[in-house]
């Protein structure tokens, strides 16, 4: 009787927290082989690239700029590898293996057809849009803040031949920007203490810009700083290890300072000629559609903020915020060229 009650309780909790009545019998999808990649490219020949980055690190700006080139098409938020359920999640249950790897299925050539089938789906989604623009190279940008280095592993399962671009931003500005994104786009997910900070800032922002009040609880600050360090450390390490020369990283600040020079490096990396694109890039840099949208959606919160501005943290970090950031990520800032020492 007691065992039955415990089982029912576990089932109830599983439904409550996962929405699933039963534990799914999942599997590890095998990586696509070199031979399968070569065959896939005969059907879907465009070169593929993927842009990763921590949330609020400039991934959208980079995607807008990269696709200015007439031979490059880039769109965003497919989340093939960066947000569950992922591309692999479409066939992660054992029951799909029973179909795609079944011995009597003469179409699978005696192997698990899953990586080929999922690659074909992704290729089609990417190329159907790129064909409209007569592009030669196509890519997606999706922030990988949820899976960090795991997103690179997921990508490599299906696109060992792809190119990975990783954009990095000063973590102090990243946190400030991410905080306001949460205030604007996701107040329904914020705990009460964060909602109080949000509402207080909207009523009177002066103490926050004077460094007298913090935008963060200490718990939130520690969690967000640790997440930024983990994203940088894992993504960069996995990118280098798995992709080598097919991996390129850049700093958001360099993109703002030298947009054409930075993009020329990226376009060359993608195999297209950057010559003649200076004026087009300069014109696009004058646009800021996200800032206009945020102003319209939440003017009371962002009226005194310049979206994408470098160094906002200098006004908005309290002394305690700085202490926490230095404790967790001070060395990371130095390693990535954002600080010379801990004296900031």
C-alpha cells in the first residue's frame, strides 16, 4: 500500500514539474559521419555557420551586419543546439530509434538514420530562406546561454563541417543589459524582490545611476556572473577543441569600434569577399531598431539608457556589485582584455 502511494506521489510530482506522466526512455544520438556529411552536401550544398554568445552580447547586431553581404544570409533564434528541446530532441526517444535504425528498414543502410534525417531537416530550414536571397552561405544566430559549451557539442553532432562564430561582451555590461531585458520582457518570471527593484527603478532611477542602490540582489548577481564566466569558458574551450580553424571569436566592443574591419575578418572567415562593403556597413551602424522597440515597450525603464553603450556598469554598479564581480570573474575580465588588474 505504501509503495503504491509513493509511486502515485512520484507520478503526480513528475506531471507537475515536467508535464509528462512517464519518464521518457531517451538515447544518445550518434554523430553524423564524414561520409554522411559529404552526401548531405550534395543535396544541400550551402556552407553553414552558427553564431553563439551569452544573452545581450551583441548577437543580434552581429547577425544584422553579417547578412549585409549579398552572398550571406543569416536569421535568428532557430535554437537548433542552444535551447531545449533542441534539434536532437526531435528524435531522442528510444521509439524513434526503433523506427530509424530498425533492421528491416532497408532505407537506413543498416545504420541509425537519425543524424542524417535531422541534418536534412535543419539544412532545409536554413536553405529554403537563403535561396530566396541568392546567398551562398547561410547561418543562424541563437544565444547559447542555456547550454554553454554543451551547445557546441550539440552542433558538432550534426555540423562538424560548419563554422562557429562566438561573440563576447564585457560581462559587466552584459549583466546590466540582461537585467533590463528581464525587467522588460520577463517581469512575470521575476521573484517579488526583483519586481520591487524594477518598480523602484521606474519610479526613481537616480540612486541607481549614482551607485547607491543595486539593480541586483546578491543572489542574482552571483548567479549571473557565474553564468557569464561559464558561458565564456566552456564555449571558447569547446569551440577551439572541436572546430579549430572553423571557429572564430570576436569582441562586441571591437565590432562597435571598427565595424567594417571586424566584419571583413568574419566575411573572409565565411569565404566571401568583403571588398566594397564599407558604406553599407557604415549606414547600418546608424540604425538601432532594438533600442526604438524597447523605448516603445518600456520607456519608463530605459529612458536614461543608451542601448548597446559601453560602460553602463560604471554608473549602475554599486561597490558591493563590484566586489562580487571581482571575486567571481575578475581574472576572466583580465584574460579577455576587459581589465588590466583588479583596480576598477
